[in-house]
C-alpha cells in the first residue's frame, strides 16, 4: 500500500510531467522518421508506444499519450494529402460521443449522487465539453482585479522548480479550485483560453487574445515547410490548448520541442556502437540514414 501511495505521489510530481512531455517528443520524431527506421526499430517503437499507452490507461490518464497520436494523424493526413470527407465527420462524431460518455463516467465515479439526477441533464452538463466552461461562468459572476496579461508574460517562470521558488504561483486551474471551492482536494476543472483571456482583459480579452493567436497561427502555417517539427507539435497539442492555459501549453511545447530537437541532433551522429547499428540502420543505408526526419 505504501508503495502504491509513493507511486501516486510520483505521478503528480513535476518530474513525471516533464518526462511525459519528453517521451511524446521523442516518439514524435521517430514517427516522423518512420520510413527511415529498420524493421527492428519499428517493432521496438510499436511495442514501446503500446506499453506506454496501456500504462497510462491503467492509471486513468489519456492526455499523456494523446499528443503523439494526434501528431501521427497530422503527419499521416499531410502525406496522403487528405481532406475532410464524410468519414472524417463520422470519426469526429464518434470521438465527441466517446469523450462525452467518458466525462460523465468520470464525474459519476467521483460523485455517485449524480446518478439521482435527470439522465439528459447529466449528459448535457457533466461532459468533457461543458465542464471546462464552468471556469468562465464562475469568473463572469465574480468581480476580481484583471491580470492585465500577467499570466502570459509569466509563463517562462514555470520552468523554475518550486524547490527554488516555494512561493511560485499555482496553475490557473488550481487557483480556480481555491477561488470557487476553497480547496484543491477534488477533481479539477480544465481551464480554457477563453477564461484566461477574460481574467486578463475582461470582456474584450477573448477578442484581443484570439486575434493575436490567429495572426501567430497564420504565420506558423505559412512557414510550416521551414519548421515542420514545430508546426506538427503545435497541431498535436490542439486538445491541450482548448483545455488548458497559456503557461501550460508553452511548457508543453518547449519540453516536447526540446526532446524532438535532441533526437534531431542524435540522428546526425556519424558513429554509434556496433551493437546498435543493426537495429537503427536500415539494410544498405549509411548512418545516419538518408532523408532523416524533419528537424525542429
């Protein structure tokens, strides 16, 4: 039992969070370079990703592995020049329903008393898409001093370990729990970029922030060929963007991008131990392989 408690505590540490981002970044690079991997390397990659996914599911996590699969879907669709068709809409609808049901199940497990409520009301209010909006609903009804952009400018401070800065501000999600319920000892609420924009600049905030975001995304898309790694990593985090704050998203991009960039450097090495060559090097290819995966 004590071992289980220690494992749970480790899962909640910053070390665990960073390691999950790093794993995603490493896997993303290998997915991008799939065509240059040997058969042994492909088998090892599939086994490793499968084991990692099952581990996360066993402890109730899904956000820790979703980015790598969204990344895979993005690069696969790009290579196939795919467009939105009826099948895409059907798949999105199935995902919507599955996430809605999953959201209801999680809420019911946390609070079985919800089963006594109306089923239709339960499905409408207790799901993955409505719950995050409750943060906005709360702050709209409460008068608080505006942050005036501080949550965006302070994002780099997240990289300072709390051991060196004990008074480091909590995440906006934790702050909401304290504001609304006075405690963080319960299931948290996902934040949204709309709520963050509102607490910074009031009613005009979402218009300002999303206008700037649109300009940034347009520039990124125009330069996607020059920075494919950055482009697809940002694409992979689209779900986290809609369920988090800017600081958390910035942290994710930097950690995954650093791992991706590190793999790019490693792929250019001119020498590796002989025992690894047969695994990493496709037959007849020099090392590093030609047409390596795109850099960051």
